[in-house]
C-alpha cells in the first residue's frame, strides 16, 4: 500500500475561508476535507492518504520559510511514499503554496511530490517547468472526479518510481 500525505489549505481542509487564512501549519492523521474524495480513488489504485498537513494561505505566503520548515517536519513524521499538494483548483494563493511546498519536499526530504491545480492558477505558470502539476478544473464539480483519478494513479506511479509518461498520457502540464 502506497502511503501518501496530502497538503491542503484552510478551504480545502474544511476549516473556513478568509477568517482562517492565517491558520498556522498543523497535521492530522488520515484524509480530511477534499482529501476524503481523493482517498477513495487512492484506495482503488493501491494507495492511501495516511496524513494531511494544513496551512492557511496567508500564513504560508507571509511566513514562507517558517511555514515550509514546519510542514516538512510534519510530513517527515508521517514517513510517506509520496506527497500530494492540492488539488488547488483555481485558488491562486493556494496554488503558489502548493508549488513552493512541492519543491521543498523534493529538494529537502527527497520524497516524490507533485501538485494539482487548474490551467488558470497562477501557480501553474510559476512552477510547471520545475515540478509535475496534474491538471484540474477551476472549481469542483465537472471534471473533478476525472482529475482525482489522474492524481491517484500519478501518486502511485511516482511513489513506485515507475517511468513517467508524456504529459498527455499522465495528465500533467507540459514542462517545456
């Protein structure tokens, strides 16, 4: 069973919107919020979300180095096979957080990691040449289930260190 940790912001974790944007990093065992939907598709592909790390968008971006260090410590404690940052959909600040955290997980923890966000998210253009980003719709609803399936399959493949196919085959944004 592939062990995954998911990074969610305050909205996707179900903690609230603007009033929780300064929420400091925290972690929970298992899947929460939007992660509950992803957990179902992960289980069908031989994986599971064993933990979730959460941080408010404003807190993350205004205290980036500190937030990343705290989140990395929490992620390391779960000892995952892969880290999934998102899906950020078109939450732009959250997309930026996902990009920065994905880079840090790969560079500092040497754990396979990737992000998921929409084409219109500012994080996509900022990070698509540096990290894998699985494409999602701008909002939940139409297209989200298909994206969750791609995220799950990609997470398992990346964790098993299997060869990664083309962006068209795997569902990530081209890196050129």
